[in-house]
C-alpha cells in the first residue's frame, strides 16, 4: 500500500531533500543538488508561483517524491493552464509512480489547470527533462542524471514526449582563431567578476530573457529573481569563464557563461557543503579538469556578425588557462542557433533528454 503525504513539516522537508541522495547512494554517475539550495524551494510560493511537494511512503519508508509548480508567468506567456512537475524521484515501482503523479494531477485540477508537463523547475537554471540515453556517463551540475526506468514509469502513467534536448561534449579546438574584439564589438575587460556583474547584470539578464523566453519551458527572469539567482550561483562564477560582449554604445549584445566542473566532488559530498569532501570540491573548483556551459546567447538582431566567435574566444582562453580539454553543454534544443554554436567545434552528442506532458480529463 502506497501512502502520499504533502510535505509540510521540517522533518518532511528533510526527507524530501534527502530521498534522491539515498536512492542514488551507490551510483557514481548521479550529481545531487546542493542541500542548502534545495531547502529553499519550500519558500517559493509567491505572486508568480504556487507550489506543492509530496512524499510517497511504504511501510513508513520514503519510496518516492514529486513536486508541482504553477508558474503564472509561463502560463501567461503561453496562454495555457499548465502545472509543471518537478523533482520526480522514485523506486522502480509503477504503483508508487502512479500515486505520485495522481497527487500532482489532482492538485492541478483543484487549481483549474488542464495540463501537467515536465520535469522542470522554477527557473531556467534548474534541471529540465528526463535522461533517456547514455546512462554510463556522469551527470553534470546543471542536468539531472536518472535511472533508465524513469522513462518507462512516466510513460506508463500516461505522459508522452513534448520536447527533446541533447547534451554535447565539446573538445578543445585545434584551428580556431582567437579573437576578443572586431571593428564593431568587444569583450568587456575587468579585474573581477563582481565588478562585471555590478555594471552589466541588468543588461545581461535582459539579453537572457530576449534569447531564452521563446524557448520551451523558459520563463522571464523578474528583477526579484535576478538578485536571487546572483546570490545563489555567484560562488560558481569564475571571471575566466565569463564573456560579456558589447557594441560601440557599450550595450550588451552577447553573453557566455561556463562554470568549473565539480560533478564528481559534488557526488561524493552527497550535496553537503559541511563535509570533508567539500574541501575537495573547493580544490576542484580552483583547478577543474572540465567545464560546463550554462549560457551562450546573442541578441537575435546581431547574430552572424562575429559575436559568437568573440564569446567562444574568451571562454576558450579561460579553458586553456586551466588546461581544460573539454566542456559539457547544458540541455539544448538543437535549433539553428544551437547547431551553429556547437558545430563550429569537434563534439559528440552524448546524452538525450525528454520533457513530457499529459492533458488532464475534466
């Protein structure tokens, strides 16, 4: 017998955060979220978002979890009534999965929503999609590794694919011409990441919104969310892995951001910053052996004017400084711009991800 309970107490919140870490305790490919970051999700009910979280239990043991989010900005953007499911983790048991999704679907109906889709999070820096291929490769900080059976459980619960993504591994280019500026554009020069963010963060977020809001699942980054994201992720920002390209009027037209790869160390720390493994994480952050690309965006009206090469040049110089031989991309929809950025370099498409949806009956 499966029982479903809504997460309300601090004890239940802790069980929710710890469940995937326990589920994947013997999996070397799994990369957990930082616990300190995950604990903040329970305070995300706001004017823009409404959320709920559930645990599944059998014999008083946690055997699954799931969250649900109504993102008002996304529904306004798409003119739809959708709930996104998030943080689905489950033992390989259809009864458990069915009970979790039924809880989300019932909550969606109670809130007059008619579609459930996901998995995805509160914003574009959270993990999206279920991994459906290449399960013998380590996950990234910015993507979710999951067991192969997730796909079967989700589809058996009536969900069908809605969007597909790929992750690429890009290798150090051999004949790429490094160029940090041209006649019309240049990479901003600065001494530290804080001064760069302080001066250009507003323009950078406006550019991210311009480029990413049309993309599936993306939501506008509000002024309040801008500060929250900066505070949450600024410890991952390395000046060598960031490119801000401006025109002659000092307007931001291009932006690239990568982070040092610390997936292996994060796996061993079990998502905790208060452990002996955290020292190894700090060491890996200072001397990473790979990087993860978070953003590459160019203003649509300025594409194919060499800005893409200026961004790539700045990032490549940073990778060379740390003797990084490859980078992993975040999940991308392989559209014309995605192809253009990836196919400039030697690469392999090594993981596939899928986002699902289900139309609810009245």
